């Protein structure tokens, strides 16, 4: 399929638009991955800091033989829960969760920010919920993207609290991490559309005169080529009368054949040898040329 000039221009504009969109998508993707990694490191620092603080409180209660009726662990938990009640979390969705494993369940000891606020419900150990906490209670330290106790996908840092066999998780909804990049992507997409339209208009404005000139040049060359006639190949010519045979088998005078196959015109003249042979009475010493149209 041969494209015309308009289709080629549209194709070039489409290629330009695709390149812009791909560059923006790759850029935003790289920035998102970097931000996700940075946020994971921040959550990890927070989880470790909280875990070490809780361990320090537990060691303090043990060292001073806490007078709490349920022992040092309960005394430490009371202090942690009191401090937690005065903390609203971080960001729009960020929070800490502290849990322990009892039988086949993950039991939360801190109030939640988003769900079952006052009496956190336990989560079965074998379920697919609370994956970050399950890792913390398994003694693992790190970051993960997974479902929290609500079944919402979160970016979470998990850390074991070894003094009490608890686990702590600092987490934030993945949608909150993604939100600024989605907003930036939509904004850049709108700007890309505007730039593509402006660029396409400018491109067409600049290219159209060039294409018009090229078309005029091509037309002129084709016209000139159409006017050029050349003789090629072997021409059958009579050895005696010098007539030439054409493609249809007819014999004609040389001047007729050349006139039909080229743009040349003939004028008749007499060469000096023929003049001396046929008109010996005429003095040709000062005669250079006589021609009759």
C-alpha cells in the first residue's frame, strides 16, 4: 500500500505522539520505583525504631521488677498502648500495628486507624491477610507489598520485637504512594496532548512548503523526462538508399524516422563533396553552407 503525502504526515505525527507518551511513561515509572524504594526505607527505619523502643521498655520493666499485677510484659504494653493512643499515624493512611501469635491467630494489641478501631479483630494465621505481620511474627525483617488486616494492598516494613515475641509493622496504603504519580501522569498526559497538537501544527506548517516544492520539482522532472526522446538499440538501415526500417516493418527516410523518435528538426543542405559532384559549375571555394528549410 502506497501512502500519500497526507497519510505520511499523519504517520509522522503519530510516531511523535507515541515517542512522547513512551518517554513520559518510562520517566514516571522510574520515579515511582525510586519513590517506592525510598518510602520502604523510611518505613523500615520507623519499624526498627519502634521495635527497639518497645524492647527497651520491656527490659526496663524486667530490670525494675514491675509492680504491675500481670507482670513486666503487661506493664510494658500499658505504656506502649498509652503512647499509641496519643499518636494519630502518619500520612493519610500510615499506621503502626503490634501483634503476637496466639494459637493459630494473629492477635493485634494496638487500636487500628481504619478498621475495627477499638477492638481489633484477630486474623487467622493461615489466611492471606496481614502478610506483613505474619512475616514479622516469623522473625523476618524487611519490606513487602501485600495485603494488610483489612485486605488492602499496602507497602509495609515488618520487624520482630524479640524481647516479647511480638511483631511490629509500619505500613501505608499503596494507593497513597501511587496517588502523586497518577496525578502527575494525568497532568503530563494533558500537557503531552497540547504539545503534540502544537507540534503537529508547527510540523505541518514547516513541512507543507517543503513537500509542495518537492512535488513541483518532481512534476517538472517528470515533464522534462517525458519530453526527452532518445534512440537506443540497433537500427536496421538500407545499405544502398539509407532508409530505416521501423518497428512495424515499414521503410522510411532517415529524417522521417529521426523526426518521429526524437524532438530534432531537419534542414536540408549540401555538403562540399556532393556540391562538387552534382554542381561542378559552381565555385565552392568561398561557399561555406547553403541550406533550404
